[in-house]
């Protein structure tokens, strides 16, 4: 079962990278339009999906040194995409998306959804689109069972 899952995931990644991702790597991508580095974009996505992080949590999540995350965070704060907030009674500050950062990522997600729909309608028959939708919904259900932050803590404790 593990080998089969591993092969399926590798094949999916390969097919996605070769056939689908090229439709998203254009001059209209958020990364290019906003001149975001890879880690700036990854930081914004982490904040988009998980609300807030400390610099240390982001460093562990992105697997880069805290000093690098601090520089990335400072640049995103200067651009108005996120902000720092100190929790009462705690030394660490939490980084969160600003309204403009959230709006930008929401717009980007909608653009990507529109692009997927365009590709599906052009290349995938309607009955297969229905099957794909069912699979996406089921995969999402299953993946939501994974406690992301707990998994990161467990990984870092090993």
C-alpha cells in the first residue's frame, strides 16, 4: 500500500509539473506581478492557510533559518502584505496577513480556479469533470484529518 501510494503521488507530481503547472507559470502569476521571492510567496501562503505564525514556527515550516524568515517578514510588512502582533504576556510576536495581503491571495486563488475551469472545460469531458470533482472533495476530506501544526511539532521533536 505504501509503495503504491508513493508511486501515485510521484506520478501525480510529475504529471502536474509537466502538463498543468506550465499554464500557471506566466507573467500574470502573483509571484511575478508582485515580484515576490519563493520564500515570500511561501510565507504568504502559510499565513493564508494557517492564520498566524511566530517567526520560529515559520522557520520550521519553511525549513529555513529564523534570520531568513525575519528578513522575509520585514519585507512583506514593509509592502503591507502582513503585520506583526505581540501576544499578551508572551515574548514572541505572531505574523498575520493584512487585509490587502489576504485580498491579493484570494484574488490569486480565484484566478487559478478560473484557469483550472478553463483547462477542464477545454480538455476534460463532462463526465470525467464530475468524477474529478468527487475525487477532489474526497481527497480534501481525507487531508483535513491531518493536524498540520501537530505534524510539524512531531517532526521537529524527532
